[in-house]
C-alpha cells in the first residue's frame, strides 16, 4: 500500500513539474524521461503475453538449430 501511494505521489509530481512554467529545465527533463520510461514499461506489460510467445518461438528455433 505504501508503494502505491508513493508511486501515485511521484506520478502527480511529475505531471505538476511538466505543467508548471517556472520549473527548472533539469527537473522538467527528468520528468519527461520518467514519463516516457513509465509509458515504455506499460507497453511492455500490456504486450507481455505476445513477447513471451515470441521469445518461446525464438528459443525453440535456436534449440532446433543447435541440435543439427
């Protein structure tokens, strides 16, 4: 529960930093990077089953190639 609240506070802080016009450029840059990284993690999490299936296919192909 603590980590959920902490994550929510960080996310709200990031959005506030991006929207605030007086924020320093370094903090604004870090906020954009955090936002993009979290979007990337979300995309990987949503496509997890497809990625897992693709990795299984690649592993099977590699094992069959090594058996020859």
